[in-house]
């Protein structure tokens, strides 16, 4: 009983200390706010006050980190979420946990003027605690291709990189139109199964930007339907008889080759018979960033290789 009482006492002390820590941090955050500030509205239609001259930004998702680097505003980044691995310089920044398991104390310790998060993934409880401490959290919601372009524009405005954001989006739109024009010359729409990860077998439904990539690249998504990320058995995939298989995974090298070898045991499947299994870097298709256009071009080439053997 005595040991249990001591454990409870230690837990209580830790709770009190944490409460004091967050209370004092909140006071410092409130008193440290710059007088020159502006009111902005994020993509969830929430208004917040941020300093005119941002100095310290924390990214709460790898995609946010990539966009900030693409905008040339990486000097503002003082912390990033786990798996922020592009560009390589992002890996050297302090980590604040994964985007679904954020470390509140680490974020607060970095004294950010602003955190930028993502609607689907960041825990709302942590977001509310940050805001209670006087740290604004700007949320983005890149749910489809148009929304991704809009997110880049909005982040450019937020971080003072309007011209760079406009240039990135203009380039993305141009390359999208080039892909659509090229695949429009083919009457065929090959049947595509897009596999996310190695195990279990997960694909992408209609309400995803992966579906948009497949359609834009001139293919038919065999996983189209209301479920965003449906699961399949191996037998179900074989029954779909895809013409093209695109496999993405955070695991690289041997793991990639292993899953390709597994599917190669079924030579009756058109994608195997015609050697049309593409192993693609997951970050090119799974992250809503400017690199999504690189993914689109590779998907289009996998679906319509003959068109890409010709000169543009």
C-alpha cells in the first residue's frame, strides 16, 4: 500500500509540474506576442491572429514540411514532424513526433509563432492545447488535386512567398495539362490496380487524389468506389485482372522487390504477363505536395508506355 501511495504521489507531482509548465508557457506566449499582427483564415474556415513577421514555424506533417521548403521558406522552420525526409535538409531539424502522435512539450519548447497542421491526421486535442497556450495552428485540407494547388497558394500568402507559390502552381498546372493532352491521344484506358504498402493490400478509392492521378494519367482505377482506402485479398486482386499494377511503399529496396516477386507468381494476370508492374516511391503519390506531379508523370508513363516512347 505504501509503495502504491508513493507511486500515486509521484504521478500527482508530475501532473502538477506539467500543469505549471503549460500555464507559465502560456503566459510567456501571450506576453511575447508581437504587436504587429494580422488575422488569417485557415482552410477549415477558422480565424486566428499571427505575427506579420513570422520568425518561428513548426510543421506538423511531412507534406507541410515539403511545401515550406518548396516555397523557399525553410529558414522559418524550427521543428518538423517525424518522417519529414524531403529534402534531405529537413531530416536535420528537431522532431516533434509523428503527425498523429505529436509531442506537445517539444512543440512548446521550440517557441513557435505558428504551427501549420493538416486536417486529417493531427490530433485535435493537441491542436486545442497549443491554441490554449497562445500558439496558433493553421490547418490545411488538401483533399484533392485542386485543393492541393490551393493549399500551396494559401501557404505562400501565409509565409510571404506569394510569387514562389504562384510559380509552383503554374508549373504544376502546365505539366498536368501536358499529361492529359498526351494520354488523350490514346483510345485505351488500361485497368489499374494501385497498391499502397506491402501488407495488407490496400488501394485507393474514388475520393482520393491517387484516384485523380490514375484518371488524369489515362487509366481506369479498379478500386474506384466510396471507400477511400479499401482492403483487398490476393484472390480479389487476381479476380480484377489488372493490366497495370502500381505499388508504393515507405519500405524500399528488398521489400519492394519482394512484393513484385510475389505477384510474379501469377503469370495469368495481364500486369504480370506483360511486365507492367511499377514500383513507385510512395512519397511521389501519397503526399499532397508539388512532387505529386512527378508521381503523375511516372503513373502516366506506366499506364501508357508507348506514348512516352514517342517524342512529345
